[in-house]
């Protein structure tokens, strides 16, 4: 049994996640069904391999928006459930809904019995507890208690001067409610349209595909919510001067005092400062791409409001909601090419066999997008095999084809392990100097970020 677990651990640990692109990786663990590792949708997005729709089954729209508001306010949040599996799945799903905003605080999806005292800890956190500890959780003042089994969200408060959590503005939330409705009925509607399958392995593949399709719909709906909430940030942003006009942003956002309160509180939080720093650096990520894609529809929808408003057109927030059907392609993904890797009882033999398979595949592959994915996978396997020169050479070739997939963290790790002689030899390789220069720029950008974090008044 121990040898079996060791073999599975070696195989899974040594197999990299493929980069964003048309290639998925398939490995077979012993005599089990093959296990597929899918690529992320975008180069800067994490791989999401959990069923996001479970949140919409457990909670009503209002409760989902309430939890998202609590996350934006960086509250102390505790999830309760009788299922340990649900604790992790639901909390991870909510963190994925927030993207590109990143939770950088304490996160303990399952809290053990001996660690329950941490619920009294100060600061911001997300923790998960079994429902049997509910009475103890409800005694801690100020906690936002999210009961997964009952679908409720309650704030523990015994004082009369308690301030409720500001709600997400109604207009951005209205479009998100359509996503909630679709997520609940998606599986049933799909079942009506497909024939019955009697093969277990085939049924498993069909279910995985359906979950991935639904995940994509949910991700796009959540991204639309994030863009509609903070689209106006770009209007008040001046990257060339490293300034953000906070006052004008607040004046032009929110039709009610409740909406303005939400924005006033969010702008104080660490998650927004991190998001704003990315915009200051003019980062082109999936949030930026979606904002650009939907900008023309928002301008058309907002034209009537701008004409009849006393606010100057340049300051009028573009907050009209855009239907997913107007701004997105069909949510069904394109077919993926599956790279099947051979399993071995030895980790060293597994790495060698994977590199050999990729060598043969690269020789016959003519599609440049697939070649980029294969080069990335081979570079990671070579790095694991301590072939640092070979790994870096593959990454240089990869960067020449598609710079968006350039793995800066991996290159930094490899570069730190190179000897002086290795670096001298690599200087003769075309493209090496440019990737080293990019690492220096990244380091300088990080230093600048740290200085701005310690001097946040420069933003306002």
C-alpha cells in the first residue's frame, strides 16, 4: 500500500500543469481511470478544477452577494458545514469569484478541533469549521458565519452600535443574478438535450466536460461583475503620474448613499490597493481584456444617461450592465489535444520517458500553439531532472513564439541555480539577454510596488 501511495505521489507531483493553450495532460495512475490535467483559460489565471456551481445550489443570490461583500470588506469569515469536502470547495469557489482581486490574508479552509481558539484571533481571515462547533462559533463577536448546510449568512453581534456590511451596488448585482439562475438549471437543461450514456468512463468524461463548461460561464459572469463594479477606476487613473483621483471616483459612483458607502469602504482595503497597483502598472490581464471588449456596449447603453446628466461626460461612470450574450463568444470551449504521459515506478525514469515523448511529439507537431505548450512541459520536466541549461533553452524558444506564456518565476528559479560558467555559455544563445533583462525589469517593478505600498498617499 505504501509503495502504491508513493508511486501516485511521485507521478502527480512531477507532472506539471500545462500552460494556457490547446494541450491537456493525461496520466494514468496504476489501473485506475486516466486523470486529465486541463490548462488554464488565460496565462495569468489559475486552473479551476472544482465545481463552482455548488455555491449556487447551496445559497440564494442575496446570500452569495452578501458573502462577496464580506470578502470585499475583508471581514472575519467562518464557513460551517457537516461536510468537510464542502468547506474547501465552497470557500475556494468564493475566492475564485473575486478574481482578479486576491485574498492575501489568513486562509484555513478546515479548522481542526485543537485549533478552534484561532477563531478569537484578531485580523482578517477565512476559516472553515464542522457544523458541530456551531455554538462555539456563534459566541465569537464580529464573525461573519456562513452556514453552507442552511444557506444562511449571519453576522455575530450583541452590540447596538453594530454597522452592517455594505451591500454590493444593485446595478452591477442585477446582471450577476442572471448568472446565478443559469448556474442552477444548467445541468438539468443539458440532460434533456443529450442521449443516455451507458458507459461509466464515458459518462465521467461527459460530466467533467459539462462542469468545465459551466465553470467557464460562472467565471465570465463573476468577471463581468468585477468589471462593472470597478470599470470607473480607469477613468480616474493616471499611470504616467502614478495617481488615482479617489474623490472624483467616489463622487461619480453609486446612485444611492448605500452604494457610495460600499465604494468608500472598498477603496480602503488591501485587495483594492493590490488591484489598483496592477492598473497603475498598466497590466494587461483578463480583467483589462474584458473591460476593453465590453467598453463599446457600455458606451452605447450609457449614452442616454450621459446626455441627460449634469455630470460632465468625461466623469460619467460607465456602469450600464452588458449581457454576456452580447460580449462573449459561445461558452463551449474548443477541442483540446491530449498529451498522454507514460507512468513509471521510478521518478527518474518517469521524467526521462516524459521528455522522450515530448521530443517525439515536437518533431511531428506543426501547430505553433501546441508547440508552445509542449516546450513549456519539456522545460519543466528538464528542470525537475536538473537539466537547467536545457530547460532555459526551451523557455527561450517558447518566449520567441508566445511571450504571454513566459514563466518568469520558473526562469528566476533556474537562473539562480546556474553557475558562472553556465551563464557565460548562455550569453551566446540568442534571446538569453532579453529574458534576463525582463527579470531585472520585474525586480525593479516589485521594488516600486513596495515603495508605493509604504507610501499609499501617492495614489490619491
